[in-house]
């Protein structure tokens, strides 16, 4: 289906815009709010108050109000019977929200097109729309969306290249407002071992064995490959169980590659927005 888009700032879910002649989302403000924190401070019996514990972001539920019309379909074609057209458009919207592009996969890709730059998130949607009639040919509804990761991320990758030798320290600036757990570190060339440390946070990963062709570490998939050789099980971490996440703002990174010659490392990630 070729959709007609009727707004400049809108969301689409797996390519289906929520701004067409058949339906339009009327308030996207909840997408700009941050997620709740998960975790509790420690309670000690007979001690006043609580002991502080760090908290992490939780999943986020977003309710988006929408108006559905019956006079035209999502392609802009006029319905001969607007009352029947309303039912047809409701059914088409339900199908768009409950039929993923990838079979047997409940994850949908939500893209938020906005003036400050497009952002996206993997989401889950509900087929329940909480429909209320406005009149014989229009209805209001609410689309409920769950963002399991709790955040939106940029739709485009940030790619940083850096010349690294046996022991190199450098600073990168990360856009956004949240911690990035999905980073790919691509460090070509042979070395006796490889250690990547974020000096700003103290988090680090180490491959204690020799690298022959180059090391590619994917921190969201928890994989490490030396060429085609999987060395994921040989990775050790320091400072956090996560594999060298990046914080918004300045990050001082140190890459150690004993007995290695100079190579151009590539760091790839999508900025996270709360």
C-alpha cells in the first residue's frame, strides 16, 4: 500500500504512518518524556531511611491518542459510504499494528519523524485501540506502545575512526542523553591481546589471547570475532558486566594492543535519547 502522509512531524510503525487521510495521531508528547527508573534503595532494619542504590531505566509505556476518519482511506481514496469506510479504516489500522513485517517476531520498528532529527525504537503494539465514537463517520482511539529498552535512538549511525597503536588514549564525544549499550568496536590488525577501557566510567573488556586478523566486538550481542573465529567466550570485563557502554558526553577511551602496529579503529553506535 502507498500511504499518503498528512503531517511533517509524525510516527510510523513498520513503515505505516500514523498521519494519513484515514487516521492521525494527535499528541506525540509522551514520546518526548523519559522512562521510569527501575530498582529500590536498600532498607536496613531499625536504621532510619534507606541506603542509596543505583537505578537503571525501565521499559516505557506510551499512549498515543488518534482520530480515525471514514471519508477516505489511507491512500487518499474517497469512500462511497463514510460509515462503512470508518469500519474499514479501523480494521486496516488494527492490521497495521498487529502484523509485523517479520513473521513470528513481535518487535516492531517505530520511527519518530521530528524537526530535531528522526529517532527510532523497537516496540511492541497492542491490538486494543480503546475506540470511542465522535460521530457516525469518525472515532477517537488510543494506540498503546511499549518500548522495552525505554529509550529512543538515532536512526543513523555515528561512526568514529581513530588511529590506535600499542597503547592509545583518546576522547570521543557522544550525542544524546542516555547510556549506549549497543556499540561495535572494529580494531583491525594482529596483536598479542586487546583491552578497551572507558576511563570515564571505569568499564572495560579484555581479550587475553592473541588476535591474528583483527577484533570486532559487538557490545549488544556480546560477541567478539577475530576474523571468522568466535572468541566471545574469552572476553573478560571490568567495572560492569556490560561490554564497554558509552555515556552521553565526553568519553575517554584507552585501547591497548601489545606488540601491535598502528591501525585505524572504527567505533559505531546510535545515540540514545531518553
